């Protein structure tokens, strides 16, 4: 018997999810099709992707919220790695595929219904996949070379997914809210440190205020490029890092 | 099968739940784990199954370290907790999803046990069943997994009177030389004539661990006249039916072990019982 990873057991774990959550899944994806039908051709679908993505990721280890549920889950004869991979696959590949599928179906139905009712001939637009779209979530992090917004969106999504999945196993109850609060607290601390450092460097805050419209990142200096790339790598590494921490958290989980 | 050596465990820093606990359990037996509330019976079952980890000491279950929760070990353990999980699927799907994880699962046996418990409709949703019915499904499933180790925490809680008898019959038919059953319970009468080894926990340690044969050999359980008393009497309980006594069995008389009386006798005179069995 394979003690580390068995594909058969992984399939059984996935099957378990789909059988156990069949009705809930059909209902939630059905509602999403309805939403995309109503707000078809919307460029803001990615915001919904992020919001739904972190809700879905935060629910991955929800069985631990109720002790007998957690016991039942931990005693399923599969390895911790298989359990983790199942959760990753469900909250990334499955979730993303279903999101795109519902977006596409809703968009096509919505546009055609609109044309039928209002006798228009609007074309179905696929803004969600638009590579030239410069709208980015959470500021202006240019994660990928060439500015491919769709790929960048996937990276953003994976960072959010891995963070909330870790939150899901870290917090016993209210994982979603507590993870959000933790992120806010983290950014607050980072903000304070940043403010402190800037104050130390510039001494006078009026100089700093005068630099509000000045962007360091537009400078073509090689040092800034190195810092920028280093930040990108740091962001990429956050994904496997959070998954790894989730794995260790799962192996150490006691109920 | 199970080897526990000097295990310490606590849920908080200030209070120790188990301290220096050692216990060996053999196969082919049904072990009854008894003790007052909060003595750590359920925790002991959790330690055996790897749901909690010992802070000190070692536990070995079928040659595995439980805290690793390896699938080879888990597929040979079935743990029925006192409180059951919320499962939003029907019995048929439960079998479809979880049975493949247990290589020795026997579907025919599962159906037979369900039938004995008078659960005919496998399309019934588990979270729509009463606690007792859900427990019956889980007991039937657990027995049908044919795992070498079966841990049952208060299995008869919530079962109606006929079901308790059915449970005893099923468990008795399900045990063999390779299996080990550990039943933690307060309902000692439900396990009457079922368990063949009694383990009693007190003060967060094992104070008694003897086979029924040995108990019957060393102790005499009798109902006697109220006036009758001698130095062999360890414990007596005055009831409407007479004076129930636990005595030293000096005459090698055969008697049926009354688990409740034994439990009370141990708590009344732990030292004497300990000496007797040493």
C-alpha cells in the first residue's frame, strides 16, 4: 500500500465531496448562472470570482467546526496529503472551472434573452477573459510579464485561495471572518511599519505628502526592477507556502 | 494489538486528564471501558485512534503510531463516537462513499445488520434520522467494515430497548480471534454478558483491568440474607430484593459477574480489590 499518496484514495475523497455536497453544489452554481444571466457581459465577474473563491476556500475544512465532524474527517483512511490535495483541487481547479462554466452559460443565456426581449443584436462579450483588461484586484500588482490580466487574475485568485484555506484549518469556527480580520490586521501592521520607516527616512511628513503622486515603480532603475521582481516572486511563493503550512496544520490537528 | 505506555495527556496546562497511563489490550476480546464522567474514557479512545496526541509516553496500535494517522491503520479502525457527525447523504450513498476505504467491508453484512435494526429504507437521509436510528446505521456500518479494531463510545446511548438486545447479538456475532472491540460506556447493564474484559478508570488512570473469567474466579457475587456477613464481604448494597454482596471467592463458587456491583465495590475498597488481583 502506498503510504504517501494514492490516486485511488484521492478519487474516493473527491467522490465523497461530490456525493455529500451534490445538492448544495447544484443549487449554488445554479444561482450563479442566474446571476450571470441577469448581469451578463459584465467586466466585474472577477470580483465575484475572488469573493466566492475565498468563501469556497474558507469552507474547505468546515467539518472541524463541529467536533464529531472533525473526528469523522480525520478518521477517513486516506493520508493528510490526499486530504490536502483534494481540498486544493476542489477550491482551485473545480471551483475555477465551474465559475468559468457558469459565467459562460449565464453570459450566453443573458445576452440572448436580452436580444430576444428587447429585439437587439448585442454580441456576447467575454470581458472576463480579456487579456488587455487592466482592472486589477487590490491595486496595481503586475504579477506576470506582458500584463496578461487573465493569468494575473489566476495568480491573485490562488493567493486568496491559499490564504483562506489556511484560515479554514487554522480557525475552528468563523474561519472566513477571522481570516479576513487577520489579513486586515496584517496590512494594518505593515502600514504602521511603512509609516514609521518613511517618517524615519523623510523626517518631515510634509515632504512625504508632497510625494503622494510620485510612483517609484515607474522608474526604470534596475534596483527598483529587482525589488519589483523580488516582490513578484514573494507573492508566487506565498501560494505553496500557505499550502505547506495547511498541510502541517492538518497533520497536527487534534479534535 | 494496543500497547499504551506511561501516557500523559491534558486538554489544558493546569489540569491533567491522564497521567502515566499504561494499558495493553489483546485481540479476540470485547473490552468494556468503565469509569465516572470526566475520567478520560473518550479521550483514551481518541488517543488510540490518533485523534489526539499524547504529551508524554507512547501508544502503539497494530504496530502503528496512531498520531501519524496512516491509511493502513485507519482502514483497520472504526471509531463510533458518542456524538455523530452531520451527514447530508442517504444510507446508500454513505455506503457508496465510505465502504471503499475499508478493504474488508462486507455489504451483505451491512444489509443484514440494518435489517436486524429494522432500517429497511437505504434511501433515508442520515440527517433526517433520529439519533438512535443514525446510531444503528453507524453501528451496522462499523461492524460491517470488519476492521481489526472497533472503538465504540457509548454505543447504546439513544438505542431503544429491543435495539440494545440486537446490538449485543450483533457485536457477539461480529467478534473473532483477530478483532478487538473496546466499548466505553456508563450503561453497564447494556453490556451484561457481552464484554469479556473489564477496564475501570479512576483518578485519570487504569485502576482495574481483568478478564471476566478472572473476576468470577476471584470474586463471588451473591444476594444474601441481611444478617449474613463475614470477613469475605468486600462490598454490599442493600436493595428491596435483598443484600447484594461482592465477596472474596474463597470457595471457588461460580457466580455471574454483576458489573455495576463490581464497579461500586472497586470504588468502595480499591485497595482490597487491588490486593486480591495482584
